[in-house]
């Protein structure tokens, strides 16, 4: 009798193992059956928030369930990202990842998380270049006058970024090193509050995403001195690139992406990837992104993960060199 029970139990266990892949596939096909949380690990109003909300609207339309944005800023995107990394890999908790939170921040603080092992990377959303902008009331009209102004101040010129570990922070710190300019970094919990203080005159300068500052630049309240794009932009033809000014190492885009916790089903990840790419390449999304000089990237999951790896290899040495200076 005992032997019979053992064999019966073993038989059902084996059957369970056999049907598990089918059950998982069925779960992937029926996902989502309730609301999905999308954490934006920065304050509302910045590029990550704009891209996250645009993607969430498209995903909600595609999958017929709410995709709810939750802004959870702090520590250069680490706090919100860690929250998602600790959740179940069932697709109901996603994070707007990117170069700041998942490349620069862990390079600066390796104890935060492993950007490749602790997350499943799904799709690239896109992103804008970084702009060095100053308050328009200052007697600064170009990079030359900016450097002269900064060097006249013994304490160094203050500049804001969306937070330590963000792309704006890295570009600003790299600019300081390359130009040997005395500068004092002021960290914010996102691009929007940094730009708000810049417009108000609380800080004289900022390295931030062009998409966040563009409205104020066009209105004349801020003055753009240089951008990190590879070429001049149609909406800002008079703003030179850093490469034109002799700083080609500062050429880069502040890209953002969509990720989930480690261990997500490849089938589910591919479904979301396809939906995100369809959303971001739609005429509506392209029209909205063009207004803020953002670029999109139509990449499959394999290309996304290769890009993550390439960016980690590119930026990690620079981050660690800045720390050692």
C-alpha cells in the first residue's frame, strides 16, 4: 500500500512537470488579467516619465488592461528600480530603466544591484540628448563665456542634474574633468525639479535632458550652450554639439527602456517587446517625441540586451575614473 501511494505520488509529480511548460505558456498568452504597475524611478515631468507614460498608454490599448505609472524617485533611479527587482517575474511589475539607473548608478555603486542579472530587459523606449543650459539672465552666451564665468568664481559654478548616477550627472562631471573647470554639483530627484530651479535662478546651470528643458529654451528663459547629440537638431539649429566644440567623448543620448525583474518568461518578454515597438513607432508617438527631440530604437530583445552590455562597457570606466579624481 505504501509502495502504491509512493508510485502514485511520483506519477502525478511527473505529470505536473510535463504540463508546467504548457501552463506557463497559457499564463503568458492570457497576460495581463489585471492592472500592471510601471515604476518610473524619477520625479514626474522628466524624459523617463514622458516615455513611460507614452508606452503605458500604448500597452494599455494593446492589452486592454490598465498600465499604471508610479513615480518613485531617488538615488539616481536606484530606489524605484530596486523595488521592481524584488517583485515576482510575472509581468505585473515593470520599471522604466535606462542609462542612468541601470548603467551609471550600478557602476557608481556596485552594491545597488547587478543590471544584467537582477533584471529582464524588454525594450528600448528612446531618449533625448543632454543639454548644457544656463539661466538666460546670466552674462553667458556660449561655452567660452561659461568657462570664463565659472573660473572667475573661486568656489566654482553650481550646476544641477536629475541626480547622482543619471546621464546628465555623468556628462556634467565628464565636462568638468575635460575642461578642468571648478564646478559644484547639485543633485535633484529628477530632471523637472532641476530645470524648475534653473528657471527660477536658484542654480545658474544644468546638464539635463533636452526634452525637459526645450520649452524653457524656446521661450527664452533658458539658454542652451551645447547638446550631446551627434549632430545639430532641426528645432535648435544654433545650438552646437559638444563634439563640434572639441568634446566628442560627450556624444550620447539619454536612452530609457522597459525592464522587469529577473526570470521573466521569454515568451512574455517578446510579447511586450513587440507591443512597445509598435507603440513607440506609431504616428502619434513619433509626433509627440519629435516635439521634444527624442529618438526611438526599433530593436528586438536580443539587440536590446546587447546594447545594455555595450553601454555598461562604455560608461563604467568613465564613472570609475570620475570617482577616483
